[in-house]
């Protein structure tokens, strides 16, 4: 039997995990704050749970080999509070809970009237927070005269 890559191994062992409850136990509000059964969750636990958060056709799920838990997400699961562009054009994004994501290029960002968002691994997405939103527009979408490119 051929050896699977770690991502394929994880998919294989989480596929059969049972859904704990139809009702979501976790909630992520429109500011990227996490709650468990209505109570705020400390950032260190948010970062831990973010590593097993997935977005699938049935919604947002925390998936482990043993169980799957529904998560209600109001808008985006992550709000980006800072970003850094490397010389090679890749971006490092930092979320409001301190998680970091790598994005291949500026082309990965989607700009529309409501938000600037970016797709992430496991079907997830993030929205730029207010300060990053304006910084991104100034850096990449306006010319030197302040007009749209």
C-alpha cells in the first residue's frame, strides 16, 4: 500500500468521524471572535481550534479523527489584522486571534464593494479588517494621485 502524504492521511482518518450534534457548539461573530456555547473563547483555544476548522458543503466544521462539531460563522471565520508582503510576492497574514496564513500572491485577494477577502486552505476564507482594508487599497489599488488604478 503506497504511503499517503500527511494531508491525505488526515482526510482519510477524519472522513468517518461522526457529527456530535446538529446544533453548532461554536460561533464566530462578524468580528472574528469565537464563542463556545455563548461564552467567549480565549485566543489560545481559538488558535488551537482554528487548526482543525474546515469549510465543506455542509458548513463550517471542527474535524478530528473521533468527532465532528458544527461551527456557526456569521461572515468570515478570520479577520486579518496585519499582512506582510515578501520580496517574492507572497503574503503572510495575521488574524485577530494570532493565527498566521501564507498566501501565494496579491492575485489571491478578492476585492468587492463589501470587503477584501482571501481564500485559505481547507475551504476557509478571511476578510481584511478595517485598517488592513484601507492599507491594501492605498498600497495596491490607488495610483500616486489617489485615484483608482
